[in-house]
């Protein structure tokens, strides 16, 4: 089983080297790719210094496009499984290893690391959501569950593992605007086995969250539109 | 604008306004031809503008046409009919551009992704060619050289 771990990164020069080291230690067998989403700081240099292969997008394209780059790379280069995690240090690599193991064992096509799942225990220094994020989370949780008839607790998690069926799907269809939610809906609609696994997440190592209350409201609105439209999208025929 | 101004005279367009409108329409179509000639406008995006120009010309040549259309729409005031038609046309055009823009945005994204992947692979190959066998373990020097 060839495994790829990719890390979408946008202006994360402070955290990226630590994340790479963490992944190398926890998942030594996997290849590593940093997708640099048009960073204007030294993210790409830091990643190369840390020994990672870097795919640099020429300009910032958004998280969805960065993730899709990773899926496309994994698909093209014949990896059996792939996983991705955030570049800001919120996602411990040992948890990613657990997600990968789940896919490798073929218990699911796509595995999401959930920080809200009942099994996730909060320790000191662990992730605690802000108020506006909690509202957004519960709204999305409700509507995504409604749309997919499957229970999801952490709809916006950026820690995932996937097999080739998912790579083929996501490298073709991945919303640049609302990557996380729409991709879940899409995967379930395509009949893929999507599963959540409780994971530990940490507080951010550097940088700040982009969410302000107004942005959150817009974010939620956009998400609902995306979900509604997604319900009426045609199902795609699998290529492989 | 001038077409609208001409319509202020309601059904009875003076021959002067009709001539002005016709000249304007012709000028408009010539401008489109010139843009195509200078490679500033692609043919496939010019068709819609040509149709608009022809519409203007037809309106100037046959003022009765607008009245017929207004009657068909069930609008008594031809001014209102003209406004609605132009407004709908522009709305359609704007939407058409949004669609084109979305498609091009998707194409640009894919292009950027392909290039990023190609470059990363080339980097990886160069690293392998430098004889740094153990991939990922001690590629630091090789990478710094390539920088």
C-alpha cells in the first residue's frame, strides 16, 4: 500500500515545519506533499527545508483547489491511499495515521477526523470551538445529516483519509468555494462509504482563524445554498 | 441611450432620430468588427453583440416593429416595452458572462494545479537524478543546490 499525506498550506511559515516533522515521525511510511496555495510568505521554503516535496500553485486558489491538487497528485502517481491535514498544527499526525489505517483496512472509502464526536476527549490545550463556530457547526451538522441521511458531527474537518475511489471523484469534482461540506455530500451521494472517527485536535499553533461573526453568517448562508443545490446535482458515473 | 431618447416621441419617430439611431447602430457594429480585427474580441463572443446591433438597426428602420412587439407583450406603452426588452437582454448578457467567467475560473484552477504537480514531479526527478537515493531522508543539500 502506497500512502500519500498532503498538507494544504497558505501562509503558514511558522507552523509548517513542525507539522511536517510530526507527520514524518507518526507516519514514516508515507510520502509527503505540501500543496502551497500561492503563499506570499516563506511557507514553500520552510517546507522544502523540512524535506517535503512542494507543489506550489502560482496564485492563491482557495482551500478546495489546494486539496484537489493533492487528490489529483495522489491519483496520477498511483497512490493507494491518501490523507490530508491542516498546516496550522491543529491536527496531530498520529490521529491522521489512525484515519489512514481505517482506509487501508478498507472499512471505509473516506474517513473524516471529527473533533466533536462523542469519543473525542477534551484535554488541556485541546481544541475548543468559539461560539460562532459552534453555531455554524450545529447548523451544518443538522442540514448535512438531513441531506445525506447519515450522521456527521464535524462537517468542516480538514483531516481526512481516502482511497482511490475518492481520489478519482474529488480530483474531478470539488467545489472551490465550499470544499468540506459539499465533498461530504457528494461522496455520500456517489454511494461511497464515508465514516467519522473521533480524533483529538489541538489549539492553533500560529495564525488566527479567519472567522468573524459576519463572515460566519455569510459562511453559513453559502454553505446552505451549496447543500441545497448539491441535492439536485446529477450523480456522476465512476471513471474507474 | 439615443434610441431611448428617440422613443420619447412615442410612435411617431422623426426621420432625424431614426437616421441618428441607424447611424449609431451601424457604428456599433463597425466597432465590433474592428475589435475582432484587432484581436481584442473573439468571434464567439461577438455574435450576441451583432444581434444587438441588428436589433437597434431594425428598430430604427421600422419603428412600427416596436409597437408590434409591445402589443405582443400586452404592454400599452411602447417605452415600457423597450425598457423591459433592453433590461432583460442586458440581464441575460450579464448572466452569460458570469457563466463564461465561472468556466474560465475552473479552467485556470485546473491549469494552476497541473503546473504545480508538474513542477513538483520535475523537482522530485531532479532530486533522484542527483543521486540522492534515499528519498525524503536527506534531500536537503540536493534541494538547496537546485534552488
